[in-house]
């Protein structure tokens, strides 16, 4: 009797199987080949393979680049002088920015460096958003510059600037957020990490020294008066890439080849922070 019951159970199992044996089932796997790619069956049911870019080291990361100021800000004082809540203090919506003595405007430098940086980060797989797509407009105001990164919960954000310092002063510095109650508590620490990473790679790639006219902690100037930092909810720093009013710095900032190196340094620093 037990033998008959077992035979019936086995027969039952076989008969109730909902999956008939696949005609192609054998000892060889039929779905993945040695390259890990789908193995066409030749029966016309497979989707054609779509070419895909190889994964980059920054795949899955989102970075917002904020090129400071804008090309037409000087034409719209009513807009850019509007007073905005900058996170604990009132500030202008935006400002005109600096310039070299030869007339290379900071807004143009910032945009040039930003597009170089965007291309490099995108080539490594990052998704990149700029706070302005050209250099002909007005603004955006501080809250929108910060909001561009906040809205998509970016992994990192950087605001690109060049300083209008004393003509005798040289060098670059990073600006990182101070702790501003109710605003920056969560980003102070990661922003400092981001700042130190960008500082190190930028100094080397741009071959530029830390500012000799701004008092910093190893190149990091901690400030509580910048809306672009106070209003950020993601790790963010400013780069003051050099002093536009200094002849030697201005010559570098105006040189497209130098800007390529400088952008590579910023990209490397952001990547090191993210990875
Ligand atoms: Zn600026």
C-alpha cells in the first residue's frame, strides 16, 4: 500500500505541473552567454539588442553646477537688486559679478568653466543640471539657484565664481557653509568634505595656490552670509577660482587651455567626493 500511495503522489505531482517542459531546456543555460548578454534564440521573439554606453564611474549620481551671476544682470537692476530671504538674512536676488581688467566678465568665465565641467562629469556617467543654460539672461535669484539642486536632491552642488579681490592678491579658495540654525545643520559636514576634495584636486590640476588675501582654514572659507549655501539642502560649496583683478590670475582664467585643466580638477574633486 505505501508503494502505491507514493506512486500516485508522484504521478499527481507530474500531472499538476503548470509548466510543460520547455522544448529548448537542456543542460546548457539558454538565457545568458559568456559575455553576460542575452543569447538570441533565433526564434524571432527576442528584442533586438540596443547599444548602450558602458557604465561610467559616476553612473547614478546627480550633480548641479551653478555658474555664478549672468550675462544680462547689469541690464535689470530692478530684478537683481530685489531683496530676498537668503536664509537668516536679506540679500540681493543676484549680483553682476567681477571682471578682469581686460574685460573678461566673471559671468562668462563661470559659464565657460561650468560647461567644461558638465561635459567631463557627463562623460563619466553623471546626470548634470546647470542653474542657467546660457550666458544671456538675468538671474536666477538665489533661492532658484539653490532650489535647482534641492528639487532633485542632488548628490553634490557647486557654485562657480572668480573673485574681484585686491590686484596684488592671488589664488583660489573654497567657500563652505557655516552652521546656520534652521538651515545648514545637515550639510555642513558633507559640504566640507566636498570642499576639501575639490580644493586638493583643483590646486593640483590648475596649478594654483590657495588665496593669499582671504583668511581661510587651509583654503576653506566658512561663511554664513551666502544664500546659495544657506538655502541648500544638499552638499554644496562655492569655488572662487582665482582673482580676476590680479594680472597673473587673470591671464590664467582667460586661457581656454588652463580652463580645461581647471575643470578637470573640479571634476576629479567632485568624483572623489561622490565615489
Ligand atoms: Zn561671483
